C-alpha cells in the first residue's frame, strides 16, 4: 500500500498503561470526541462520561472515558414526537453496542494521531451499579466500556494477532481443522512469549477447579490465558442481568424461563 499514515498508525496501536504527567488540552479532548461522534451509527445510542481525576483513574491516566449505551436520550426525543418505545430492549442494546463501539474505536484512532495512547477497560458492564452512583446516570443508560487515555510513558510493541487465514473467510465459513487451529495458537502464543508479556506483568489466571497447575511463565501464554478466563469466569448470566436491570433494561421473559 506504500506509505499510508492512517494504516501505519492503526497497525502500530497498542494498549498503554503508563502515562506522563502531561494533561491533554480541552481542544485535544474535544477533537477526539468530535472524531468519535463522526463514527457510523444506527440510532446514535452513545454518550460519553469523562473523568480527569488521576488519583481515581486506572493507571493514573489523565483521562478516563466511560462509553455508554444511551436509550434514555432517544426516549426523550421520542416523547417529544409523541411516541412510546415498542422496540425490545435486546434489540436496542445490540444497536447501542454497535454505536458505542464505533465511537470508542474512532476516539482511539484520533487519539493515536495526536500522540496519545489509550487502553480499553472491558469490565464496565459488570460495574454498572457503581458507575450509576458515581456519574448520577439516569435509567436506560448502560456503561459498555471504559477508555483510559493520555500521553504514553511507555512504548510496548503491538501485541500478536491471529493469522489472516484464521480471520478472513471468503464466500463461506470453512471447517477449521486441527492444523489451522494449532497454527493460529502457535502464532499467538509464540508472539506473546517472545515479548515476555505475562512474566513482565506477573499475571497468570489462577486455576479455580481441581486442575493441576502445569504451566510456568516459560510456557504460559495467550491461548491458555484466554481459555482460563472463558473456562472459569462469568458462568452465570445473572450478574450481568442484574447490572442491566439496574439501568432499567428488561430481559425477555422467555430468556428468564429458560435460565431457570
């Protein structure tokens, strides 16, 4: 593709967890938010909350955005037009997740172009009740993800990704054989091991079952890490359902009956 600064910026993106003492100006913040706002949307079901409290923000980041799915604002507009909401909350949430995700990614790219770094924090949905209190959220607003941001005080390498052949399928989804799965696993694991990522972080998800620990930081890498998360965490949907209910989103009755 030759020299393309936008593509190069996107391919070089990495999560930043250490920030300098410099705080972005109001102009920089507004530019990033405006760029986020120009993302594609379904219903514009996204609002942003901003904290500049370094003492409370993760990694002492100068900026912490909470990216929310916001149905409250839509329903205020509908009320002015004399409409009641008929669309299911599940449908609204799915469209809102799309809207909010597009905004967040646009903000990350804009920030990178302005020399800022960022780190997505995916636990926000499980902390909705805390965020409701912290930000005085009205009902029908659901925190989707948080985004720490500031000027980087570190320059880690980009983290590995699956091979393109494991991601891009043309015309139909193929039957993935053991060889292709193992090749994708090797690319991820060898990439993280080469960066000594988990040893440096000192982080290994502990085993919660009667499984015997057989890994050390010599061979513990991404595929075991992500398998332990999905294999042990969030096994019940009810924790998340309770957070959604705290934001006044209703779960279909059929789902509740099935879950019982």
